[in-house]
């Protein structure tokens, strides 16, 4: 069995089915999937660089061999909806809430399917997701995705994948030995490639994101304001203005110009 293909297909097919059986309003593009060696030295670097509370895969699953990381891109209409005005669009807020629900169910499904193949996996404990005081996570999905070869960081501090940066990242730690995905040398952000773009900075109404800095706490306060507006939808502490309507919103713009 080609285990990489098997897992990719499980994820792709589950999301396709979910669109039909879940009554959700969000539409997603086909996800992309990467695999990281659970002992990759970059996991140790995360502890040093982000916070010593950041977990190693083996701290969460004793026999961890591979971390599966996936990116679920939002449909272009959702991205377009969030290009106007200062407040996050309702479609963007709904997509965030509904994708979080989808990922919980997807991971439960994956764990069940992998168990049938004698592969163990672990649910990431909720308390590792986001520390509202430190504004960091002890299991940073975007850094995990970077290690798993899903993309590179952009000037806006988000991960740019082959399908852009607008979507949600999830992961699962498993005991399966799977060939890791190679990380590419090339940048995915036009600014880091040839300084030809700073559009994400121009899109931040609040000057929170600049060439030299990113004021994480101020950004989170904007997200909390949106969360208040959309509290009837669930937890939607989002903004995303610096992710939408950009060359990197739904594609890898460097690949586009270097093909
Ligand atoms: S908008 Fe331009 S500068 Fe900003 S992350 Fe995307 S490609 Fe990079
Ligand atoms: S999420 Fe919103 S507030 Fe935060 S940096 Fe991006 S545009 Fe600015």
C-alpha cells in the first residue's frame, strides 16, 4: 500500500463527503497534505525559538514516527468576501468556525481509519491549541506545516502553501513510518523572493503589520472585536484582511512567476 496516497485520499474524500452531509455553508478547495519525520530537528528548534512549552511529537505519542499535516483551502468566494471593509466578513467568520468543526471530525475519522491499519495516533489536547496570554500555541500548526513541507512563511507571518494562505491547517501525530515530504529551497512570498510585493502590509488597516514588526497583541484585539460581532456563530476570533485579495491568497505566487 502507498501509505502517503492512502492518507491523502482519506482526507480529500472525507472533506468532499462532508460538504454534502454536514449542511455547512463553507466550500473548500481540495486539501494538500504533507508528512514530517517526528524526530526532525526542527521540532526541537521550536522549543527553543517559540517557547519551551512547545511539544515534541514524542511527548504526545510515545511511539510517534510521522506527523501528518494538512491545509484545507477556502473557496475563492470566501476570500473575496473578506477583501472589503475593516470588519471580517461573515463568510470568513463562518468558514473559520465551520473548518474548525470539520477538522475535529476529520481527525477522529482519520484516527479510526488508521487504527484499522494498526497505526496509532493521538488527538492534540485542546489546552495546547492557543494560550490567550502568551498568544502562542504549544502545538503550532503553521510551524508543523512548515516542517512537513507544506509551504514557507510570508511577510504576513502566515504560511503560504501551493494553494495560498487562506484556509486552515491541521495535523495528526502517528506511529506510521512514512517518507517525509521534502521542503523546497525556494521562497513562496514575493517579498522574500525579490521584494516585489508588500500588499499584505498595505491591507492591514491598523498598521499592526509593518516591514519591521508585527504587534501580535494589537492584532489579537482586532480579532477579538470581530469575535464579539460574530459571537452568535461560535468562536470566530479572526480578521484575515492581510491574507485576502493578495497574490498569495490562493496560490504560490513565486512559482507562478518562475515557471
Ligand atoms: S502579500 Fe506579497 S509580501 Fe505579503 S505575504 Fe503575500 S506575497 Fe508576501
Ligand atoms: S489579521 Fe488583521 S489586524 Fe492582524 S495584522 Fe492582519 S490585517 Fe492587521
